[in-house]
């Protein structure tokens, strides 16, 4: 009887250990899944560290931006920024569960790799959303249009000011429509992959609209004619999205 009791004890103990192990594995898997599913920030205008799918086909912006340029731009250039950003964030102890915007106010404290790729990723994520298939008489409405006309006298004059900033940015960079802390709109530009959220920016504020004037954004179709690219780009601006960004930033 004693021998049988000992065997029963060992058998029951083994079953309990297996059950405990399976339970621990399931709990651990659940925690890991929960952590992986965490989204940075609750606002639709917060930017995570991973590349989102394009909101349209590569050919959707033709004839103003060709499908080949869009595919290379998204799958090569922008994808590299996202990959390098995550590598730098891990190496430098950045919390990737928080919005990417959280680090721009102290970006000067990080490496050049993190600065360049954080900017590149953020700028492109905004850029993709800021465009859609072309429309005739493409312009904003409502509060944003009123604010633009008040600041720049007319929508047409705003386009000229913005286009000048894009065309005259020396080398590679971006032109921006920015909402300042005093709720005034300003047009500015930044070099390379910097943006107005960064503590290194000459003009600081919330980016409302931005255009990429790196050559890889337009060179296959326009060669060295950046001005033609900028002039045609107005047909693609997603003013519904830009207006939502403006309304959210004004709150």
C-alpha cells in the first residue's frame, strides 16, 4: 500500500507540474500578446514606431506621382527609416509603447541615427496620409480655410508662400504649414528629415501639412524639375485629413 501511495503521489505531482507549466506558458503568451498589441497613444494623429500600410494603391496618385516612385519611396526609403528607427530606439532605451512625438522635444539628446530616422519615419507617415487621388478645384473648407485666408490673405497666396518654401529649400528637406503655440499658422521648411516638433527646429509648432522635397520623392517623373512636382502636388492634397489635423491641434 505504501508503494502504491508513493507511485500515486509521484504521478499526481507530475500531472500538477505539467498543468502548472502549461498554465504558465499560456499566461506568459497572453501577456506577450497584450504587450505586442499595445498601440502608442490614443489619438488618431499619434505616430507609432512601425510603418502603417499605404491608404491607397501605388498608382492612386497618378499622373502626378507615378506608381514606380510611390512603390520605391514607400517600400525602400520609408521602410528603411522605420527599421533604423526601431534599431536606434532599442539601443538607446526609448519606450516604443509611447507615441513617437514624445521624443521630438528632446531629440537633440539622442544620436544622429535616432534623430534622422525618427524624423524620416514621422514625416513620411504624415506625408502618405496627406495625399489622395486627385480632385478638381482641390482646396480646404471650414475653419482651416478661414484660418489660411486670414493669415495669408487668400488661399492662392498661401499656396504661393508654401510652394516657395518647398522650391527654395536648399538640398533635401521638407516644407511645412505649422500651427504655432499661439494658434497662428506659419509656413516654414526644415533640412533633411527634421520637423517642427523637434527641439532643434528653427520654427517650432505642430505640423499640419508637409511636402517631401527630397529627390527620391519626384526624380523618376520630374528629374530635376522640383518646381513642377510642387505645383502638381496641390492636386493630391487630402484636405479632409489636413482639416482634421488642424481642428485637433486647435483644441
